[in-house]
């Protein structure tokens, strides 16, 4: 499998899993009034400032067969998560959590409470309120979330290298392939991969910008 | 069959609430009070959008909320139509869709037809496909009202619905609401702090201050005869003069001011000798034609301390010579010019005895 396919597969899985997760967390953070909210937000947004290698290190510790989570993954998958594609997906989810949650949280935060209350008073159930009112008014946030997660996953390097290694067809993503090509002085391949990532990132940012309500 | 609404709310925080009110079907009850007094919280509690410490909200025989028996229906279950202060229309939906969303359990065609009928009744025909952002303030208010009514509510709640529109539109909307309410046989609650709005629209008034319902009753009755000094001040009465009940006749009472002057008023319940506060509505004060005559009953003399022109009237503050109190009233501008009324001049006034109201002095 080419590095592009591995990257796309990883980005797709990460986006698919993070969309509902980000939606639940982002909406909850936007509407919740619990006192420990800043702590939860700080923990969720930690990957934004932590070096990817630090996250990678802790994930390696977490995936270790000596730990409960590591033992559980061996029991469920039959092998450790390290250097496997499922392991890469787990790592990618952790790293991309803030990119998934923040746009959704912002979108729901900007939804006036009065509008939701008007829906309830009009007799709309919570589910119907979500479907008829909340979703149409926050879809731009959802789109921004998916686009950011997809693009960021395509370019993720540090955590991917630490947790997934560099196994061709399994965990070698485009960013790893660029690193590999440069190491082997194959600058032309590295250049092609880089241009492709550059254009994809630009496109993703354009989509995110276009989906902002002000634009 | 429509039923009366009875509400009892008690709460100690975040704001203290102690409110009791009731509203009959077809009655429009105005909740009046200064900003932050808890009026909107009362409305939100009735709608199920606020959960106070303890509350009992009943609409006829159906109990919507009762803290004692752990009953608390959701906003969806309460059948409340509510017009929010800023209308809270669904911005992505058309006018028609906004109203259709409030109609349930009917086929789409029927919902559409019903929504169109409500929009026609609120004078919105022809604007059904517009989005809220394409409407004026008055039009938004009409859509919000149509949406609230389309729910076929058991109670209609109006939270300062006229605050966001200009004076001209407001007058038009008053007329429309007055026409519309003739066919509405449900309890209607209107939150406002505008007394003139209350006088034009409401049947009854409940005065709320610092989370407490102070007085409820017929609009004119509450305005003209507030229960105590606090209520009188909240209703905008400024001319409050301390006095004592001197004597009581069959149809009148004679009060004596601290300075010994006598004021005749309608019969009241106070015993002779009781300390009272006389409430003197500005409209009962007139300038005496012959100030040289000796001071008689209901006649007072003072010095103008402030005279400000307000349109075709002059707003006058008259500091009384014998009592350390002032009277505020208005004089037509041409009369003021004729009599050369300005700050510093002495003025004799007479107070019409039929509209003076005595309130208890100790309950200030």
C-alpha cells in the first residue's frame, strides 16, 4: 500500500471516529456549566502544545503489555498496538482530539440559548431540536472539525513515527515517506510528496475558512 | 376548555423569589417591575425553562410543576406559547417554517395550512418565504406571536415583546394584540416595565420588586390605589405627603397635614387619628385662579424649584411652603407662559379631592 493510501486510510478512520466523539464532547463543553470545565478543556487541548514525541512516549507506555490498557488491547486484538495500524489510529485520535472538539465547541457556543429554548417551548423534543435547529446552525463547525482532523492527520509525523514506526504498507504515511526519502537523498520523491501535502493542507484551510460564519 | 393559571414560586438563590399570582382564561396579566426584579424568571419558570428552589405551577386541574410531589413537566409537555424578548426566531428557517415547527401531530399539509392561517391573523401574509434576517422588528414580533399561538397554548407568555421596536411600530402592535386577544381564551402574561403599555393592554397587574410579588389586581385599581409607599413609588407616584386622618364622613375623609392644613379625600378604611400618606396624582393638581384668596381646604402654596419644558407641557416641581415635600405635575405650556411660571415663583395649587388616595404610613 502506498504511503498516500496509508495516510488517507488513517485520516479517514480518525475523522470517522472523531466526528461523533468531537460532536458529543464539543456540544457538552459548549453547554455545560460544571465547575471543573476548565480542567477538562485543558486536558483535551493538551495535544495542541505538547511536543508530539511526548504524546508518543506516553502512548508507548500505555500500549506496553505490562499495563492494563496494553494487556486489554492484546486480549482484544491478539497483538500489541505498537507498530500496528489500529495503534496508529488510537494515537491519531488522541493527537487530533483538540482539532475535532474546538470548532464544534465554538459553533455550539455561538448558538443563542434563547433559540434552543424557543424550540423546546414550541414542543420540539431534544432530538428534534438537535436535528431541526442545532445541526443546521452548527454544520459549519462540524465541517471545519472534520477538515482540520483529516488534514492534520495527513501531515502528522512525530506520534506516527513513535507509535507506528515505519512499516511499508502498514504504518508508513506520507510524512514518514518524506522523511525516509530525504534520509535516502531521494529529494525528487520527497518533493512530490511535499507538494501534495502542501496543496491538501491549503485546500483544507480554505474549506475551514469558507465554513466560518463571517466569511 | 381553558383553565386559570396559578403560580407560586419560592427561591433563595441566585436571586430571591417569592411570587404568587393567578391569571384567569382570557385575562391579560401584566408583570410589572424594575429591571432585574425577577419578572422574566417568573415567566421562564412557568415555561419550564427555569427550575427554582420550590414552585407550584398549575393550569386548571393539570399540575405542571409541584416541588412537594416531585412533579416537573418539561417545557415540551407544558403547552406554553412564548414570545421571547428578542423573539428567538429560528434564523435558518423561513417565516412559514418557523410557525410550522410549532405545530405537531398533524400531516404536513395541514400544518402548513394552519401556519398560513396564523400568519394571516398576525398580518404576515405575503412574507412567508422570508428569513428572519429579512424582516423588520415588528414583523419578527408578529412571526414570534404566530409561532407561539400556533402551538395552541394553554398559556401565552409575552416577555417584553415590544421593547425592541420603535414607538410607531409599537402602537401598531398594541392594536394588533388587542384585536387578537379578543379570540384568545387562555391566560396571558405580559412582562413589561412600561406602565402606559400596561394601561393600554392589560386587564390586571402584578407588581414584582426584588423577586417579591407586592400587589396584584385590576390595573387601574392597583395604579390608583397602591397598597403601600413602596408599591406607590414603584408605580411611579411621586407626590406622597404624610398626613393624619382627622375625621371621617360617609363619603369622604378629612386629613390633616403635619403643618395643620386640611386635605379632603374620598372615604377610606383608616381610623381617625391614623397616620397615612396621601397619594396625589399629578392630574388632580390645578393652579388656583385667585391666589390672593385665603388658603382653603385642599389648597397648598409653594415655590417652583424646577420647571422644564417637555413638548407642549411644562414639568413643574413645587416645593411646598408648609410641608417639607414637593409636588410634581405638568402644566400646558400656554398656561405656563400666561402665568409666567418659572423657577423661583410662588404658586398656589388646588388638589381635586376625588382622586386622593390614602395609604398606610407605617408600611414604607
